[in-house]
């Protein structure tokens, strides 16, 4: 029987080369996303130069044998090749057909070898935690709470999609994560984690990450990748090689995630803790200057898009997401620019209510960026559902309430205002409509 080989080729971009023995030579196709394992998904196959049969066993630092075996020919004609592959990883009927020039497609004709095979989903909304007291007991796992941007990364065919909580694709802002997907080869996976930027002391700094959140131009990114590198901290696995893990318990998902051994210059899998008390982990997080701890039930399923007390976050300091409703002019050194931001949150009926104002925590660069951004959103009337105190509304510039920020604060006052808030940065991963008061 003739033989075939699939090389995994880490050249300029990761791809796979399918080579079939035919009439003493090796017709070959480059598969950017690999061999499809599911008949519902066709993959591009680019016809490349034929190779000598001696090349079938060739490997080097950038080329390895992903699969090999024998095959049966069912049809072989110009523009269409139908074969049955008998390999270690690939077993089944495939057809390659030309779509134009060198471009072909490869389609699996048999059902997926895995009866309940599920392709990588287009979107999984992240599961969210509630704020509460520290849960204790042997049914809980404890993780550090990371101060960054939540991101779900979809990996397929060595390519990545990076989605935030509000369904924005942000791979352009964080191109370092392309290497994560390439490092995983043919593994199909959906990862959940937090994108952070570490400060000089090795702590996640939300302020530093702000410098990366809005930049997509290549020249600026080349500089920022050196000056402000990012790191993806992976804490959950939602899909793996054709299997959805949403209904699997956290303990199983974490074991599978640890088994992937994901570690690189810009990504890692931080540990979770099950054999110590939550209060001890919280004390350790405080001593390291971290935001807090997330406690998770070991048996919990992944409740996509839902906030559940199966995940409970315990913070070392209080933060609150807020909607920017307007701004007041500054005085003295800040004359001619923003003096303070007028803040709002939504009540249970979806009305925007006043939450106070913040005038600290800004750098000159942040003020310039906010002035430009809010200038484009200016409106004539207040966006609040009710009037706010005259002292706070006097000389205010109102804006369309679509921009979300985060503040650190001391406590809530009796009339629903933030006491001693300090600006931390914008939350481009959040939508204004979801901003509610946290306990």
C-alpha cells in the first residue's frame, strides 16, 4: 500500500504538510490549520511542489512527523483526490479538491472518530465570581486574583483568537499570544485567564496594562512589547481536542490544564491551592501586594456567562467599575483640562445613578487621552436618571455614558457615594450596561 506523512512545519507560520505517495513521487499540500478531524469543517490545502519519497522521513529543528501511515486510493484525477488514510492520529476517508489555482480544500468524509466530537466554539462567555466572605472547607480551591483584563483564548490549528468579556477580539493589542497558539501545535483548546503586565517588583499592575489596552499600530506595539510586555495567566480549560469541558468539574478541568504544561515567555499556568486555608492564602496575597483571592468549588461546572457564588472573590482592597457620565474642569495646574470625572452605576432597573466624582489617580498622559475620548462623546444634557447635587453638576460637561472605568475607594457613604475614590484606569473589556454596585 502507498504511504502518507503529515509533517508539522514551524516555518514563518505554523502549518502542516500532507504528502501522499503516488507514481513514485510525493504530491504535497500545505494545510495552514492541519487535517480536519470533523466533517463539519473544511480546511484550506495549498498545493506545493512534489517531494521525493526520501523526504517523507525527513525531520529537523523546525519540522517533525505529526502522523504517518498507509492509505487506499478511491479516486485520483486532476483537481480531485479521494483517499482513505490509515494513520496513528488520522483514520478515515478524505477528499482533496481544487478550488482555484494552487488552492484546494480538504474535507473529511467519515464521521468524526470521536462520536461526540465538538468543534472549537465561536464564543464562550466567561463565568464570573461574586464578592463575598472567604469560604472555607475541603471542597474549595483557592487562586490568586490577578489585576488585569479577563480574556478567553481560542486555539485551533496553531492560531489564536483572544476575546474579552464584552466579546471584543484583542489579539491585535496582545500579539504575544500568537506564540502561545503556535506552541500548542495541533491541540484544539479554549483557555480562560487574565492578561496582566508585571511591574518592576513582579506584581500585576493595572496601570501599566493601560498602556497596552488601546494600541494596535505595529510600530508602537514593537516598542511596547519591549517596554510593557504582557503575560497571560491561565486558570481554566473550557474545551480540549473536540470535547467541551463546560460540564466537567473544576478539579478535572484543572488537571487537564496542568497536563498541557503551558509555559512560555508570555504565558503560564499559576497554581491553585487546596490544602491550605483561604485566610492563609488571602494573607499571602496581601503580603505580595496582590488584589486578593478567588475561591472556587472543586465540583463546580463552568457556568458560561453567569455570575455564581460557586466562585467567590475576596479582595484586599475595594474596587468598583463605574460609568463616566461627565467631567468638571480643573483649576490651578489642571486648568484647561479635566479636574474630576462624574461617575455613575446602574440600579436594578437599569437607571444610571450618581456615584460621586473622582479627581485623583491621573497622570498627565491619562488626562490628555480622556479629554480626547470624552470630547467625542459630549452631549448637552445629564445622562443621570435623577438630578444630582448642584455643587457637583455646576460647570459639568456631560458625555454619553458608554465609557467604563475602575476606581479604588474606601467605602460607600449612606447616600450611595464612593468615599475617597482614586482612578485606576479604563475597562475596555466591560460594557456600560453591566456596571452594577458591588457589595
